[in-house]
C-alpha cells in the first residue's frame, strides 16, 4: 500500500486529493548483525533503495505531486542532484503530466540520469552546481498563476511526506531508536524525520526521541563548518550541496535532540559502502553510506556508546551509481570477474582458491 493510503489520517489529504500511488514506502528495516557486532551496537538500516524510483524521495514526491494536481498545476519542475529528478519524473509519467528537471551538468550519477530520461522528463543540464540549478528552477515556477509546481524539498509537502519514514521505523521497532543516523545534503530529510518522531511522541505512539546524527561529506559540509561551501565536492554526488535550503530546520533538529553533525571523507564513505555491501548484503549509493562511515569513525574515537539501537537511513539504491562503485573496487583490483575457460578443472581451481 502506498504512503497516501497507509498514512491517510496523518497526512494533509482528503477526498479531493487525487489518488497518486506507485506503492512507495513500507521499505524494509534491516538489522545488520555482523556490522552491528563489530560496532558494539544494534544496527538497523531503512533501505529506501527499495522505493519505486530507488530512493527515499518517493515518500515526499507522491504527496507533493498529489497536492500539485489538486491545486490545478499542470507540470512539474525541480532542480536535483539526481534522485529528486528520477522521482519527480516517475510520478509525472504515472500521472501523465510534463516534468522539467534541472541537473548540474556532468555531476549526476548515470543511473539517475537514465531514469529521468526513461521516464520521459525534459532534462536540462545546467553549467553550474546544484545550488544554481535550484535558484533557476525556483524563479521559473514563481508567480501565483504559474502552472509549474516546484517539487524540490522547498515544497512543504515533500517534507511532510518524508515523515512517513520515521513512522515506519517506530512501528517496526515498537519505539524510536536511540540514535538516528542520516546523510545530510539539502537537509530536508533530517528535518522531516525529526518532525515525524516528534509527531509520534505527541500521539503517544513512542515514549522517547532519538538523537539526530547528521553526516555530511567533508567536501560539502556547511552544517559541520557552519559556513556555506561555495564549491562543494564529493564522490557522494547526492549530497554535493554547499548551501542547504533546510539548514535552519536541520540545526534545530540536531540541537533539540542533543545530536551532532559530523563529516566523513570520500575514502571513508567508499570504505563504508563496501562494508555495507560485503558484510551487510545491501548495495546503497555513496551518500547513503555516509552514516555508516560516521558511525565507524565515532567508534574509532570512542564516541559510540555500546549497546545502543541505531537506525541509518540508506537513502538510495547502489545500482543508481554503479560507475562509482566499480571505480572504487578497481582501486582494490576487485572490479573484474575472474575469467576462466570452459573446463571443470579451471572452475574447481578457482573455487578451491577461495574456500
Ligand atoms: C541518496 C541521497 N541521500 C541523501 C540525500 C540528502 O537528503 P537531504 O537533501 O534531504 O538532506 C539525498 C538528496 O538528494 C539523496 O539523494
């Protein structure tokens, strides 16, 4: 069941709201026992890569698109580091409305670009970074009579829809986790999760709140350094953002929850991506692995309390950016299959060398 149906009573929708549904949400909360044991914690990952367009964006997009159509908008526009465009394009295709996506030229993972193009969006590559693309898209959609709905996370319905991730975690665990670890780019998702946990506390569905632990890439860490970052750079292109739109909300979430922002290097992100895949069985995109990289770092600094329950949001599917994964395996000489002839002996030689 999609999130509009599952959370009908908690979302701002009624009988006038068009029924938009790609069966998003209800993603698995996976316990990583091997990795958790190494870190001395109970570690869970909410695998948002299982959403229909392969990222958490679908939770908010479904609501934003439903409300845009309810308000009479005729087309969607967004700026994106990739996943928002894939999600917007998917819902636009499903509902039969045009979609325009602005991407930073040359800085979007191939899988995400392929998605937006396949779903039939008009894809515009901006020769500037994400922040510039956002400015252009915003200006294009301004004006009361605009038929364009801006579906970036500045659209309030996106963040409301994204609260559903927190609600699902609480329902699966029976309470909030001790720590909620999440990658931070434009800072919408951390703000949405915090609002979601608070709403569930008010409704007495949980009896505690988690510490919100936000992780940024070192080359794009304005919330860690407390300064805008004019030229963000990181292998985790989804969080390559220098001036987060929801910075104020994210700061409040971290402050109110006694959480923290921390940064991790690209090498730490790529190492965590391999650990998550090879010891956890989940292939998530680089940005999604910033929290695990951060937890490992905190463990090494003796700052990770043992025995706590931690949820990480694995925000996007690793298949979206297989080029980055293969390049990082290349460095370990592990990017290619072992090639053999067609004999049983050759196969047995390989099996025996590995067992
Ligand atoms: C895979 C992935 N992880 C994390 C983020 C960061 O989310 P937010 O911009 O809401 O902080 C994004 C945003 O594009 C993303 O695509």
